[in-house]
C-alpha cells in the first residue's frame, strides 16, 4: 500500500507544539483542555500575524526542531516500511524542508518521500500519489481526505480533534493500533475500518 502520513501531531507528539508555546513563548495552554488545532487561536494574533512572528523570530524552525516523536512511531514506521511505501505529507512549507529532514534523520525515522504542501489542503496529493490510506491528527483534514477520495483515514486522538467521525475515519490512540489496522487492511484487502 501507499500510505500518507502527516507529521505534526501524528509523527510528532501532539503535545510538542503546546509545550513550545508555554516554555518558549510564555503561554499557559493546558494541552488536555485544548480544543483548537490552530496555535494562533491561543494568542491575540491573527493566523497570518502569528506565523509571520514565528518565522521572523526563528520560532517556526525551533518549534519543529524541539518537537519530540510520538511514542512507538519509530519501531512501527520501520516495520511498516518493510511492506508499504510511506509518504510524509505535511502542511509545512518547503522553506522548512531542511530542518524537517534533519529532524526525521536525527530521530532515526525512515525518510523516502516528504511532500510539503504549505497549506492544509492535502487532497490533491492524496489523489496524485494514489494513496491507499492516510494518517492525520487534524479533524478537518481527516474528514475532507475521506470525503473527497474515499480512502480510509486513521485519526490520531488528541483533545483538539474529539468530534464525531463518519465511517471510514477511525480514531486511534497509538501507533501500535495503527500497525494492527494496516496489517488488517493489507491481509484482508479490505478498506473497511
Ligand atoms: Mg498534524
């Protein structure tokens, strides 16, 4: 199978960005109560102003560099890679490709294919690469990918994505669970999850 995998909050620990906001920028966000995915919503800045600030002050690269990997992701991805093609599909922009690739290598994760969309719209990439399965943590992405391509989507549980899911989008809580589902799909040739 060709599997699409989001980076932030999926390969990285979803708490990473919130920790950075608190430790480096002085916010006091309670991750467990976080209902919003977009970090600027925790500030008094607009999305555009927030990311301009993050880029200009070097915080964008720092937040990616300091992120920690999700638990179990390392072993599971190397295992999956034996039988499947893995494609990281991130909303990060090409401007941060170097720091992103460095982080992936530093944490000893497989790196064969990295697509940087620079926007939340990943549907075009899913179609272009003819992906069979996608893994995400952003609720809106999971829904739109499934609705517009019909492929199954695994949504990594996080406080900010706890909303009702349609059939075909499955909430999971660990990379080991993802591995079991991938095995099930591959061995039964069924995309019903
Ligand atoms: Mg994400």
